[in-house]
C-alpha cells in the first residue's frame, strides 16, 4: 500500500475528502490535519514514475506521493529520493504561530546538503521534493513530478502582485487562472466579462492590453473606467445582466469570455450557452467562476465542465486556486 498527499485551503478538508470519495474511490482517507489530507492508494503497478500522481481533486492545491514523516531535516533528507532536484518546503497552515519560520528553517537545513536547486520555481518534468511542516509536529515528506495544470511554486501557490489600484480580489483570481492554465492572453485581444463590477479582473486584462466589454448592472470603479492599457485598450461597460444582455450589443469577435456571477452554475452556464455560438469562430477560451455554496453544486463539477465542452470547447478543467473562496475556477479552451 502506498500513500498520496493533498493540501488544500484550510477549512476545505471535508470538501476535498468528499470529492475524492465521489470521483476517486480507490483512494481511502488516512492521516489528516488542517490543510492536509493523505490517502491510502493501491500499490503502483510495474514500477512506473513514482512522481506521476494524478490530481486527486480540483480542491487540491498541491499533491503527490507521500514518503512518510520526519522529525528533522536529517530524517527528511533520508526519506526524499536522491533524484528529486527541486525543493518545496512550506507551512501546512501559514497562519499558525511560528509556522512560516519553521518552514524557513527546514528549507535552509535541507539546502545545506547541496542536493537541491536553490530556486523555488519548478520546471516541466522536474521531480520535486515536498516537505510540509507544522510547529511541534513531524514534517510530511513527499514528491511530485511537475507538469501541466500544476503550480511551479511551493504549496500550489500562484503569487500575484496586487496593484493598489485593483478594486477587488478578482484581479488575483484572473491572474492565477491565466497562470494555472497557461492561457495565451495577449495585448490586442478582446474579452467579454460578465459579472465584472467593480472591475478587478477587467483591470488585470486592461493592464495586459486586452480590450474589455464589461456586462454588469453594477457600477465599475472609476479608475478602471478611465484606465488605458497598452495599445489603447479600454473598458466598454454595458449595464445589463447575463439574462438580459443581447449579443447584438457585444462585439462580433472576441478572444476570451469571462463569467463571475452570483448564480448557481447551471443557471450561469445556461446563460453563457445562449451567447457562445455567436463567437465560435474567434473564441479561444472561457474562464468561468463556479459558485460552490453547497454539497449539491460540489457534486456537479464534472457536469458543469461537460456543459462547457458542449458549447464547442475541446477541453475544460477546474481548480480551487489560492484566491478562490467558496468557488472553483473553470477554464475551457479549444
């Protein structure tokens, strides 16, 4: 029997375990602490790549193969495979007293061994050593193989520098979505954002040089309305709801569709399905915030992704990004 670890946002452990029970029944819950869950997994067949662990759930931030627990850096070094070249040491609960300091001490002690690269950002294909620490407890040691739809940073983070002018955390949500899915959002493109007020995500797009058509009955932040991005990118605000906006009021060709509305996913996706056909020739992808306010909605994540694909996208994935609250970020692309 082998073990898989998964970290999550503190308070979402039960949500993570329920999703794994629904979609990955071969994984059985084992050791758990705030922000961390481990699972018993079937033995690997045929040897395989020890670091190639499939994501257990969209609610997982970081995940991999567990190699056991260590009381100090020397024991951790013994547990970690010699071919792991990148080191990710992070606090299980960064808000706990002394947690960040404990992680820094453990990282410094492991780097002294000379086994690991000094930089934090993992490269594609690299075997990464994960050391998850908590004050007064043994560290959990594991590994993962870095690749697509994974964060290259410790703890599954996607660091975002929030400018003072950003009017909401939607700025960070969008930047993390772009980084997570490696979306080619470039200057000169056009986006429609539904549910945009007060304009955090729109501001992020404008700073990238993307012209934004904002659909929201609420008011946009004046700084966003007045902002001119690279290439003259500006915001066009249509004060209307998703249910009432007419596609004739929107541009004929767009690159990106964003949606973050206070509606249950089936209702929001039904509204998008009415608009998407007009843009099928130009649309590169969609970024949709799925509100996950109850167990019923959490059980329908795969159905929501299937509905996105039915709109003409070739693939769709969801993730609980660090900036998300009671919601998942779904990205669909061609």
